[in-house]
């Protein structure tokens, strides 16, 4: 599942610019469409430099490619994360914003373990977690949804999720991932407000409308699941006792219930800060 080495990374960049960059702004959020560059793992391992990717984006912009500006902005976001962590090393493991130290996130827990195993009962979240376990990658839209579900619907500390991503991702990037987790959780720089809680069902309907992404990684309920879905069960530890022909799990928490619980905690935090 990995594209390894400098030559392969440069070829990947060239293919992206030639074949997918023009549709990148419109299709980048759809995990089944393969519209992203895929360069995150190569950047993380130093197989290609941000400046090389930046130069390719600039050339494409000068040539009038409509996707170049968005691609450049995403590269800049990655470098912004490293800029912040260089000047503020606490980003990697402490809440960036003040006032979050007493927030009632749970530590590691049984529901978080279900999240790690891709067994939450929320198909979009579970597809994302299984994609990561099998391939070492996870689409960015899916990352936001999976992270929001853990930190908000399951009220679990973002550092629990951060640690699992560090174990599983081939494109693990300490700065970008820490900023991403804190952005979703609400405690980071330029963070999404805590009350922005991704609804996995609504996200799936919008960004996986034909279910292609979910079918690619969820075997349960399919008479003939694809290899990409079956691979997960070959990869996980036997101690997890997971089978592709088992029933799909019931949701850990109702989406409305989980959202309401998270919002109550957020409101209590705000009241405590105002006192």
C-alpha cells in the first residue's frame, strides 16, 4: 500500500499534477474518488521536499491549472503546523488553548478501544479506521470525522486518538497530526469551535453518497465483500476475534445523544471559565 522512495514520490507528484490537480478543489473531500496527491507519506519520510511540491504547484498555477491554488494552501497548512510546533513544542501533547485543562474528556476506555478496532457501529467512522489499519493511510475527510466522533460523541481525550494514529499511519507527521487533532477537538490553534460536531451519517451522505468508500472497507453485510474489506480481518490480531461474516455492531451511542452530551460539557466549561 506504500509508494516508497524519491523516484516514486516524484513520479506520484507528476501524475497528480497531470491527471488530478484540476479537479482537486472539487473532489478532494470525497474519499472514494482518489483525487488527492497521496504525497503525505512521502513528505513525512523525506522522500520528497515541500519545496519540490510547492514549485510544482506554482508552475501549475502559472499555467492556469484551476486546482493549483487549493493544493498550495494545503501545503502551506502543513508547513504552518511545523512552524507552530517549532516555536511552541507543547502543541505535540498539551492543549494549545488555555481553559481546556479541566475539560471532562475521558482517558482511554472500552469505547475508545471499539473505535480503534473500527467497531463503533458508525459505518463512515469504521471504514476510516479500517482503511488506516490496512493501508497505513486515511483520507483527510475521514480523519476529521473519526477524530470528531472520538473526542465529541465518545468524549475521549484527543491524545488517545493521536497515539493510535501515530501507531498506524505511514504518513505520521507529529506537527500536522497534533494540530489536526487539536483543531477537531476545539482546543487547538485556529480550531474548529467545539460545538462543530461532525455527524458521521450526514458526512457519509454528502461525501460518500453511493457508499463506495464504506463498501470498500466494511465486509459485514456484503455477500461478496471486496479484497480491500476482507484484508482488515486478516490484518487484525486474532485476539480481537473479528470475522467478516459476523453481524455489524450496533452504534456505541446515538448520534443525537452523543452530540447533546458533548455540548453540555462545553457549556459547563464556558460557565466555569466565566466565573
